[in-house]
């Protein structure tokens, strides 16, 4: 199929559906009249958030109790309302009525500078907004920014003491503009997100989005980065960050005139090739031609794994069937995880989530042996190690836990793609006996 | 306009009536007919809520168009995140078996079967620029304005979108034809 055929198809695509349905006007006006109640999405989130936060856990993806896959149960329960992270709601920004007060002259000119605002709405103060000036970047090696611009990032963190009313807030409340610029050089820049060249994820990492968004991952506080692409020719201007809600605005000095950072070239992306994935899948399929099976009677599951691979017997506090790897390994008497484990399965007390510092590349819900579960591919610290990937299956076993987690990562597996493909097949054959 | 900005819903209804077809067309072109009304609705609700912020009433049409395009992109982004990782393996692998496709794509139905899955794989921004430029016939400059990006960025995004589409349909056939097409139509 050539380009001409593709373009011809695009030109005629959906044309017969262009006209709105007969009741479109009535439907739109009905939605408009219903709009205020619909904006309080946070209200529907709150019971879940409260349930999750009471006595439960948000897991920080870092190092872990589940060996080698980077999970740590955080025993500290958070009493604060949890709010969902980065995904923006479908509607563009709305104009919430909360207003904010700020101490004067809080400068954000230097990277690391912080400022705080007391966020208020018609019922009074609902929480705190903390700002932290980020770096100036000549670009992102993995995401294209507009030509002849540089980027200023700001971290915005909302910590709600209660549900704000109305509840939507986030990216659209922030803009950047020059301070004391002549009229012909005045401009207003809105925060931008830049799609990564490999099509997975955005820059800035963990963009702020519009809150509340998806409710599948709870974080406290709600936070994210906003990024402004500033023309390099405007580096000689003073710039200020503007927070606008309703008719009120708060202003923070953000940049003094000076040289912009050196431009960063877009590195050639090296996405995982379909061929590599296909090869890993084929290898995994072959490994499962005649699988072995093991059981962890303590935690209550059994799983099939490649006949050519190895797993552990029960040692110390470590139950059998916890670790899987292609090479033979011995478990120390202490039960400590040996080197070279590709896949780990373990039971974690409490509920598992992923903090907002984490970049999520995969997040989907599925059913494993009749139970709701989810699968996540993540990077816990993409700034420090953009190449890291962790891949987890998470199976909640009760409202308050415990949670079964099975996972691998680029750091634990010599062949991450193969480990993922094997894990996928293990989870297809996973049985919970509890 | 002034009455609408003063929260007069009846006045706003006149604006909705005037711009409904245009916004619905944008929504259909970007997200498809099944979800176009949701995006259309989101667009006007957002416009209603943001209208007091609009400083220049004369800019309403362009402003509304941007909201519509943004609502459609956001919708794609949101639904894509839910759907695209249903099977990571599938999504990272070739969407279409080109050797099969090359034998059979001659009819429109088969072309649809070949191209639609490939379109699904594009990023929201790529889908938006293809829809604006080819399906709705916007010039590159108008598409850039609707997407709030520079013309150069729009051109390169269009190139990338066509390239992605082509390679998803038939990796072997990826060549430079798209760039010539963009030059010819911009």
C-alpha cells in the first residue's frame, strides 16, 4: 500500500459521520447545565482514597522486601486524602473557584527554590500547594521540544487537607510570562508535555495533568511537573510564573536574564524492536513446552515455570517457589535472595501502589485465577536511570491486603524481554490457593 | 457573547448551535464517530466553564477549536493508556502482517481493515494532525494553530505520523514518499 492510497483513505475517513446527531444540541446543553455537579469527581474518589489510606499502604518503588523486584511495603498509613496522579481528564481545563494566597516575593529563580501557597476555596483553606523550581534544560534527549527553545520545569505538589470544591485543578492554572517586557515582546506560555520519541511516556517526567484524573493509583500529595518551552531569544527577559484561579493571580519570579542552557540534541531512540520481542516470546513459548510446577503453601499459590529453569525450596523465612531463574542457584541459610534471580514472587502486607515519583509505562487491569489484578511496568527514578524498567503483576488478596506481587526488572534479569515473556506465561498459569 | 460570558446559558446555547457541527466534525475526525459526541460534549462544557477567561471575544471560534482538538487528544490519551497495554507484546510488534495485507488490500473494506489498526497505534498527536490535515482538509498552518504548535513542528509531526502509519501497515515499504506529499499539500 502506497502513501497515495493511505492519504486517500484518510481523506474519506469517517466522512459519512460528520453531521452531529439530531439530539446533539439538547445533549450538549444538558451536559452544560449538569456541569457543576460533574466537576466534583473527587467526591467519588474520596471514599476509595480514604479506604486505601486508612491503615494501608502506598508502596514506594525502590528496593524491596520482595527480593530483586524493587518493592517496599510502606507500613506508615497516610491519613491524607489520596488523589490520583498523572493522567489528565478528558475535558480541558475548567475554571475552578478555589483561590490561593501567597506570601509576597517568594522567588523561584534558582533551581531548588521553593514557595508555598495556601489553597483555598469558598469554604476556606483546603490544603497547600508547594512549588519547587526545577532545572533549565536545553531539551530532552528522548523527547522533541520546539525548535530554538529551552525548558524550565517546576514541580507542583498539592496536599489536600480535605476535598477542595470544586475539585479540578492542575496544569491549566499555571502560565509563564515575561516580567516588565515591552508590549511587542510580551507573551504567555502554557505548560507543555512532550511525547517521548519512543512513544512511551512524556516529558517532563510525571507531568502534572489535571486533577483529579485516573483513580487507579493513589498518591499523597498530588504532584507533578509543569514545563515551559521558552524561546531562546527570550532568555534576556525576566520571566515569572503565574498561578491563576478565577480572577485572582499569584506571581513568582522564575528567571532572571541570562544565557539559556546549551541545546540538547534528541538522541536517536532505540525502541525495543518488534523482532526482539517476537524472539523473546518465541523463546518463552519454547520454555513452556513442558513446564514444571511449584507451590508456595505458605502464601497460597502455585505456578508453572520453565522446565529448564530453577526455583527455590523453603529456606528460613523464605517460602518455596519464590524465585525463578535460568541458572542454578543456592539459597543461603539466612534466606537472603541470591544473585541472579530473574523473577520473584512474594506476598506483601498491605496494599500495593506506586508513588507519583514513578513513571508508569504499562498499567492495565486483568484477572488472574478469578481475581482482579493489575500489571505495571514502571521506572522508579527515570531521572537517575532512564533505562530501568520494572515489570510487576500485582494481585490484591483482600481489601486491606495482603498482596501478591510477581515481578522482574532490567536490573534483576540478564534478558529483561525474555524474563517478561516468561513471567507473562507464568501468570497465565498462576493458581491462588487461599 | 457577553451574555454567555456572564453565565447566561441561553446565550451560550446560541454559540453551541453555531459551532456544534464544526466541533463534532473535529471530534469525529480525531476520535471516530463512536465517541465523537462525548468529546463534543466535553468541549462545550469546558468552553462554558472557561469562557470567563476568554479575553478576546473575537477569538472565540479559534479558541473553541483548540479546546475541541485538545479534548479529542486528551480523550485519545486517556483511552489509549487504558487500552494500549492490553497486550504489550501485540502493541510493540507489527500490527499487521504485511505479506498477508499486500495480497488482499485492494478493496476499500480491506484497506480499512489494514489501516484502522495502524491508526490506532499512532500517538494522539499523530492522529490529531492526520485528521486535521487530511480528513478535515486543514492547511498545515491551520492544523498547527489548532494544535497550538509551530508550523515546522506540525510538518515534522505529520511526516512522523505518515511514516509510523506506513511502517505499521507495511514496514518494508517505509520510504520518503510522505515528505513529498506534505510539501505538495501544505
